């Protein structure tokens, strides 16, 4: 039955050598038989993308800049989470009990609790941490970070810093500048 679906005439020695040569990943580690077959048949695949743009061989500086941009985003997100997790710990029970749902917004205690909520669980610290981890992973695998990532992060940081005044938002310029510089690196 299998030979009828895949006749021997279609399975050449060239295909077998492609399967054998594709049994190592980009770091030289062996991959499973099924993964090797899929790479030989369809090439490298990625979920949700029709093609992955990778950096050229000379992109070592860009990889380094992107790696440090991701690390700095992860550090900023982690520091924000840790700082506000410690300072808002007394409010966790109230939040989990539903204090903020349908609360009177004229009550000063509710206003303060809501401000604390938006400083930690409702903030962008967790997405920034995830973006940083994703950026590090993409840099390590040689994928280019889209140009809009650095520019959007930079604009968001500058607008937020302008609205809020002197704050930790200025630290967001570090990963934004690194991402922009990585895309300008030849």
C-alpha cells in the first residue's frame, strides 16, 4: 500500500541524500527523522510566515545589537514587574476579590487601587518582557527584526516620557536605538 502511494521511481537517491543531509539543524545538532524529512521536502518552515528573512553572514554586529536590545527590554520588563509586585502586594487580595469591578470611581481608595493596578498587571511590562525574549530568540536564530519594531518602540517611549515627565520610560530608548542601529548595520 505504501509503495503504491509513493512509487520507488519517485524516491531517488538524490531525495535520500537530501533527507540525510538535512538531519542537522542550524546549530549542527541532530534533528528527528520526521523533521529531517519535512526539511528535505519543504525546506525550513515557520508557523505563520511564508518566509523568514535571515541576516547575511556579515550580520554579526546586527545580531549582537538585536540581542542586547532584547536583553534590555527583558530587563526593563522584569524590573518593572518586580518593583511593582513588591509595592502593590497589599492590594492583590482586593484585586482578586473583584474590588475594581463596578467600583465607585469617586472613592479615593478605589482610584489609588486602580492606579496601582495599571502600574503592574495592567501595564505593558509583561508584553515588553515577552517582546524582549522574542527579540533575543530571533537574533540568535539569525532572523531580522522588522524595522518598525525599533521605530514604534522609540515613538511610544518618547510620547509616554513627554506625557509622564521624568520617569523610567527614558530607559526604553536603549532597546529602541539598538533595534534601529541593527537595521542600519550593513
